[in-house]
């Protein structure tokens, strides 16, 4: 592949910036700039010289083909993080026939060269965008190949089952043990159970990856916007004594004890003749109904029956004025009861997240669901049809790892990566 380059560190002024070059000839190019580089994966302090002029000095590292992130020859220049240095480096590399890498192109090459499978790449993308500890931990497991290793174990199981079925077909007249079909179905039952565990844990894993939503609902002037501002410790919502101030949904993204949570401030729920306010209330009901949890905020502990769910919280506002209601009590003015309320929210969301497994992308879920469906078979089916079902399940596992049918997903996945990764 042609030589590409990009900064692997954010652009701008800094102590050190890293320039990454990948493709055939990366080492020879680095040596033209920095002199001989005897050993791979060793850092050498070198002067970067172009046409007899020293441009900078820093660390130079090269990686052999097959031993780098992309699987190609790779050179990295760790230079001072001055924008003028990298403007000059860009000009020099362009003049040498290199081009700037596209977003995610280094990772795409890693995939095409067999260094990573598609599930690992999705995990890497999640890791790069992780905002909370729970997102980091889940993404790290996938990017390190845990899902891929499980898929390989499942494939080994299917190969064993398929071989037993094929032997019953190919050697029907030979002395094949009578219990072969029973072992096949035991193997397939194990496969289905493990897939069921992953499929059932998708909802929790997806919420950890994308974040939970918690809607604050209640009548006008219950203190919903004030509560959101208190949680944010800044003014994110307009607060007024006039009822119906909040017309649209205001979102606050936060890290709640390691969970990504979006708090939603919604329009006050009431009957109204105001068309604009009515649209806001309609939106509030729709978004709150779809949220993972609702905080019912009021002065008297009343809740909206249409939105109520047993896991929801009842919270009394204006606790500093003596309003306590029948549930938790908070004061947006003093902060009284706020930590306790957030603790309860965290406990409830943690319970929802407890069943999370490794599958957190819709594409991954579809592949496993297809594999599971392929093996929903009747034990009385002819052996030829059982063997075909096993092959279909194996094909679905190949799709999970991107070994086949990955083209439709590549552009979507890699364009979410930054340039230089």
C-alpha cells in the first residue's frame, strides 16, 4: 500500500508530538530524515535533517512489517510539539510522495492485514470515545480480543459438532458410535446457552456504551430546572417563577460514579391551551417514557400515573422550606439530599447494568442472533439439514469478526476514528 502519514497526537502546541508513517518504505524514509536505524522497536535520539538543514531533534522508532499496529512497516517520529515543525514536516512528506491518512486509515490497514478483527476494532473505537470508567473497562475487554476469543471457542465447538454430524452422513454404513447424535445436541445446547447469555446482556452493555437516560418529570414550578442546575453546578437551564418556562428538553451529560448518564429536564406536565407549551409537554412525555429511569419531582409526592414505573424515584423538592413529601427530599438551593438522591439513581442504574456482557453493538447482536436462530433445530431433522444449520451458524460467527461481509460496515466504523489512528 502507498505510504501514508498523520499526527498521532492532537494538533496544536505541546511538549511532544508524534508523527506516524505507515507503508512499504517507511523505514528507508525515516533513515533519509534521521540516519541509520539498526534495531526495530528501539527508540533512537536523532536529528531530523532535510537538505542539510536541521529541522528538529527527537526520538525515532521503526517497526518491522508484521510487527506493527498496521501490520506494515511503520516509523514514528517523536518531535517537539511546535505547529511550525509539523507544517514543515507535512511539506517534506508531501514532496516525498506521501499522502495524509484518512480518518481511521491506520486501523483499517490493521484490519485488512489481519492484525485486528472487526469486533476488536469496534472495541478500540469505543475505548477512544470512552468518557467513564465503566465504558473504559467494557471497551478494553473487547479491544483486547475477549469477544474474538469467545467466538473462536464457539467456532471450535461448532466444528466438533459439524464433524460428528458429517461422519454420521458419510459413514452411515460404518461402525459409528450410536451416541454421536446425542453429543452433537449437547454441543449445540452449550452453544445456544452461551449465545443466549450474550444476547440477553446486550441491552445493559449497550446502555453502558451509549449512556443511560434519567428524566426529571413533574408539574410546572416543581423545581426541575433548578435541580438540574444544582447537579451540574452551573446554570444549564433557565429558571423562572413563571410556570411553563421549560418548553424543550435540556440535557446534561455527566459521569455518575463511573456510569455515563444524561439527565433530562423536561417541560412541566399539565393541561395547557398554549400550543407551543403543549408540544413541549408532548415531547417531555415521549422522551421520559423512553428513558431508563424517571425522577418524579413535586412538592407533595404526587406522580404522573402514565409515566410511573416501579423502579422510578419519587422526590420532594424545596426540602429547605420543609417540604418532604413521601419519598426522598432535596433542596436545589442548599444541596440537601442531593447526594442521597444521586446514590439511589446510581444504585438503580448499576442494577440495570449488572447483566452486561461483551456484545454492545447492533451489528454484533445481529450476527449472534442469526447464529442462534440457525441452530433452533428439531432433533428429528435429517443429518444433512443439521449440518447445513451448523454451517450457517459458523458463517454468522465469521460475520461477527468481519471475516466475511464486513464491507458494508467499514466506512461507518472507521470514519468515527480520529486521523492518526
